[in-house]
C-alpha cells in the first residue's frame, strides 16, 4: 500500500530525493508523510502534508527537506538537500485509511564521507 524508494549513500552536503508510491485510498484519505528511524532510537516524524498541500516539518529538517505530493500519480516525495550525517536513518512513508495508520517499508539513507 506504501512503497518508499530512492535511498542510498550520499556525502555530507549532498542531496537525495525519496519517492513513495501509495494506494489511492490512502493517498487521498488524510495526511501522508515521512518518518525516519535510527536503530535503537525512537521513530521521528520528519514531515507530513495534507491532501490540500499544507505541510509540517520537524525542526531539525526545516529549510533542508521539502515534502511534496503528486495527486495524479498518488506519489509522495521528500527532497533532501544539505544532508548531514545525523540525517542517516531508515525513512518510511505513512498514511491513513479508515482511521488506521499504515507505514510502508523504509529506504535507507546514509550520509557519510
């Protein structure tokens, strides 16, 4: 129902764009967004976007990461610029349907020189 892609290894200061293909029912239901998680740590909300395009970002990524959505393609994006080593994590996309949250399998982003 949710499938993230686009992760990889990037040097500090570099960029990546993550994509998330979602089912139409989830994509149009409520906010969709991105979590990230480092092994051994709590999952963190990175960003979310409503069907109307309103966005919310975690303070740690404000100004560097940009969430967007293509409603025609039922696809969610996360443009990641000026990446830092502390951005290294597994990034997963999420959405809701009938009050239940769905979280897709993640994609690993590694920021390292």
